């Protein structure tokens, strides 16, 4: 694993050599942050408990192929390591903590995004998606702009949230996830996932425009 600071101040990119390494590192932290499975989000849980719960929810344990990118705020990371005892951490979780130790010591606000290094077009868009999360967390003006645009969707927000719910996201991150998908996904992907039933192409392009404008200022 390699950790580098991105062009967005306060946002760090964890590059893993494989999808397996990436998922093994982030899985419990990400689910601690945003799982929609009862008994998982915000509390301690073992790997076995999560595997059983995920398999029950989805019919099988496919987490290691379902997810290709991750994002965590400094608040979530610190809370995770307070609630998960050192003796209960996996080797990957310990390695991650050691890697970000210098950043944790600063006590400042930051975020970590994670992707794996085989950079195809798909993974590059994943990097942009995670960067959109970084902007949403670290840049108040970006968050305000995106939230305003999402509010303008009115009754069309809920069907989009339902799509996110089916994918496994908790309602606490609907706004963040929807802005990231709309700002960085190709239109054909959004069409395939049925977002375009509720959001017009010009509006999708507007979300993309805002993301690129803020990205250019980094």
C-alpha cells in the first residue's frame, strides 16, 4: 500500500496493489461508517459477524468484488480506532493505522480515499468518484452547491435514494453518494442504473460542470 497526498489539500489517496488488499483494508471501517445493515454501523463488529450479516442481506458474501473504491473522514477513522480494540484489529487495519499515524497526530481534519492501482477507465472514474467525496467533506462551498442542486430535484430525489439503498448505502450518506455519482459517472452508467429516469441529461452535465470547476481550483 502507498499513501500520497492528492491535489486537494487534506485529502490523501491510498493506492492498493489489488482489489483484495483494498477491500481487506477498508471493509470494516467503511461499514462502520455507512452500513445499512442493522447492528453494524457505528458499533464494534467482528469480521465473521459482518460476513454473516452481509450474506444474509445480499444472498451471498460478495463484498470483495462488489466494491472498488472507498472514502473515510478523519472523524470516522478516529472513532473506529477508539471503538475497535487493538487486539481485535486485522493486520491490514493495523498497517493502515501505522501508515496514517503522522496525519492522525496533527489532529486536523482530513480524509482518505482508496482505490487499487490497476488503472483502467473504470478505476480512474472510481478515483474521481472518491475525489468528489473528498471535496464534499473538505470544501464547504462545494458541499453547499451540491446540496442545493440535489434539493432542486424535489420529489425525484427519493427514487434516486432508493437506487442507492438497493446498492447497500445507508440514508446518512445519500446526499454525498448521489452527488458523487452524478458528478463523475458517465451518462451511460447512470442510464444503466436508472438514475436518468429521474434526472435529465442537462442536469447531469451541470453536476459534472460544478465538480470540474472545483477540481480545477485545487
